[in-house]
C-alpha cells in the first residue's frame, strides 16, 4: 500500500473510533482528478453517517460538500483546476505521482479536530442538505489549526452529476437558449431609463464565496485588489484552461470606483471568460468536414484567415481545409432567422489543441447579461467597437476629437482630471467609420517625455456618454501600469520595437506603446492639427428616443449590420452555473468585420477586404495595433 493510502486508512480508523462514523478519506493531489474516477464516497439523496466526503491534500483536510447540489467529484475537479500551473502540469501531463514518505500532518490532534468537525457537520446536515444554495465545504488547515468555510458549485461536466446540473429533466438534452427572431426573445426591460442592462451588476445574487476561494473557486483562488492604483479601484483574477498539452491563463477584472463594485463587475467578466473558453455542460459538437455538411454552416474563411506564410512557418498549425473534419456547434443567424453551424474554434477560444486552431479566437464578441437580448447586444457592440478601432489603426484614419469636459457625467470629468494629476492627458476620438453607433477611441498621452508614453482603449454603446466612460475606464486603469511595466520590461520592449515578430501575446500589444518611440505609429491620430474639440452633443446630436426594452436596441443594431451586407450569428455559450443565476452568455460573430488578433504574425486585419474598401489604405499601418 502506498504511503498516503496507508496513512489515510489509519486516519479513517481513528475517525471511526472517535465518532462511530464510517468515514472515508481520499487523497487529493496524487492523480489527475479531471480524468477517471476518484476514490471518494458519492453523495446520496438522503443524508446519513457516510455521506460527508473527506479529502486530504497534505496540509489540509477538506470536508464536504453537503447536500444534493454537487458531489465529491465536483469538489475534486474544482480543487485541481485552481492549483498552481506547475502542480497541474505534473498531475495532468506528467508521469505517475509518488509520495516521498508518510504525511507528517496526520497527528492525533488532526484526528481530534477532524472528528469534532465531522460531528458538527452531521448535526447540521439535514438543514444544510435541504438548501438549494451552493453547498458548504470546510477546509481544516493542519499546520495553523484554522478552519475555512466556503462553498462549491457543481461542475457541469462532472461525470457523476452532470445530468442533474446541466440537462433538461424531460428531454435529457443540454439546456440551451431556444433561439427565435429578436422580437420573440424573452422581454428585456431596462433597469433604468437609458441603461443598456436589465440588471445592474450589484443586482445579481452572485455566490461570491463559491466563485473565488482558495479551495474550489470557479474563477480562481484569490482576488487581487490593486491598492496602489490611484485612478480606479481595480480588482483582478485569473483562471486557467488546458487545451492539448498547454495550460492557458486568462485574466478577468473590474475597474470601478470601489473595490466592492469592481469585484462584482470583475466576477461577471470572469464568468463570461469561463463560459467562452470551452463548452461547459453543452451537447457534444458535430464532427464533419465542411464539404460534407448538408445544413447551413459558416465558412470560416469569411471571417478572415492568416497569411499563407504563417501556416508555412508554423507547421504545427493546420490551415482550414474544406475536406478536413473539424468540430461544429449550433449557432443562430439573426439576419436569416435560422440555425447555422459554426466551427468550434470560432466559438470558443481555448477548447482545441493548438494545431487545430486555424485561427486563434479571443473573447471579442463574447458577452454576458441578465437576458439573452442584453448579452447579444453587448457582444455585437464589442465587435463594432473593435472593427472601428482596427479600421482606424491600420487605415491610419484621422478622427474628430471630442471634449471630455462636456460630459454630463461628473464621474467622467473627475476621472479625466485625476489622470491629469498623474501626468496623463485623456484624449477621445469619434470613431464612427462604418455604422451609426457611437464608438469612441480613448488615448492616455503622457504629458512629459518618458516611458509609459501611450495607453489606448475604446468603448461602444448606443449612448455616447456610456461609450466614453467605457474607454476612459480602460485607460485610467492601464495608463499608470504602462509606465511601471515599461520601466520594468524596457529591454524586452525595445527588442520588440526592433522586431515586431517578437510581439506574441495579448499583453505585448499594449505594453509596446509604453516606449516613446512607438508614438510615431500613432501620429496620424495624435499629431493631426487640433481644431476646437467637439462637445459630445454637437458630435453625436441628441440621442434618439429609446423604448423600455433592449430587444428594440438589439434589432436596430442588427439592422445596421444587415444593411451593410453582414450576417449576425450567435452561439449560446451559457454555462449551467450561469443559467441558474439568471445570466446568459453568448459569442457573437459577424463574418466580414475586421477581427482583432494578438501576435504580429497572426494579424488578419491588414488582409481584410473591408479595410481597403472603407479606408482606401494601400499600405496598412506597419506596426502592431495597441489595443489592450
């Protein structure tokens, strides 16, 4: 018997002697819990003396979950997903794990403490088990003698309780949105006049403990509060997803005026990222070649492909071929009111091995909301925003400049002034190049020469005030980081500036423009003669009257896109955890708009016919875009 197995067996016997309960202790961190069964007891519909699972991690004993909402395997899977990348790599792609010796923490004190905890949980189990809330788990720190109580959410892909968590009880099919024409979607009343939300972030009943905690948080172990940032009260977090042999870290964050509000906004963004990384609790994809499909399907070439040289220089990545079998998921065309198949890699951005991604999608067009219409509207506005920004950048378009002092929102004016206090001028540009939808590009420009020169952002909304505020929030958070990062990474950034092929990751694009010499590539925008700044109302006019339902806003935006000759395709990404909380998440795709890519060799924008048709650019901007 292996050392940990024999230690757990002796610990079980000690618990039986102290409590009279037939407890089972399963080790965590000795095998890949995401693949194959675990040696932990199953939860049952009726609570009895053997229904509280116990896990041992080396330093901790974890008791729970209690009740029917999730099971022991859910806990094990959640626990592993938020471990350190080195630990995950060892468990998931390394060889067998071997214990170095007997665990020293399983002492008589540990037995007494665990027995007391177990008896307490048995006493409170009936009331806890009958609750519909996320069940509690208890982590006993065997080194510091601390107990942490938190919550765990069911894993929609857990093989032991997946059907309970994510499928329709009558059909057995994964729960998904029933798509209909926009007018027939569920009502989406505004939370207040002029709002683009049916519920504000603070109105969602989010189980904060289950979403971020060091035991089994859906969105990571901890939240990071940027206490040294004087402009916004930013809160950040990170989740990781494996595709093939690689582990990809994806960051989420909120940038508002208090840490509490930032956390709630950040958690909603984290949930959006979580749903967009790969399908969760969804029906299996259809695997087929494009040539063999007999139903409507999106031709991914309509969304743009990389230059042929990219695939030649990166033989690991396979170019799209109409005769090669790939996975497809269900989408819905809002223009044609019909289902359409969409390639999986165009719908989720870290679900397939690297070699299968003929393009690397990102979160562009992914959005969450309190209704389907709200989520689709947010995702579509994001696509319009990025399209306009890239047309401006690669087409080197000069834009009308706006006067932020004319904003009717005091928070906007105050944040602009706060940026000025720290040495940055906030500049804003009307970026409506294609659609009659307010898009505003925001740039933080360092007033004195030096590192941290430029920082870019953008916002799109039906209300120009909302669009300006969105762009401002991005640069207000990132501008001061730009200076610090440039000082820290100056040598690396100068190497990138000398050879753009070294611009590889998402963050490289914005970091690069911390160098003063990169400002030359933005001179078309920032160095144009500055006429009188336009007041917002003069630039955008009076906002058209809006009804009380977001479905009409969505119909108007889809109408603009359709009139320009484009389809609007929606993929339901909603994870079961989100659906239970009243959230919807979608991935919106508009084939033909300019897509945003990260990594200089992966740029589709300069090759898109739309860029040349709308801007007349014969030689696109030769530098990577600066979008964060």
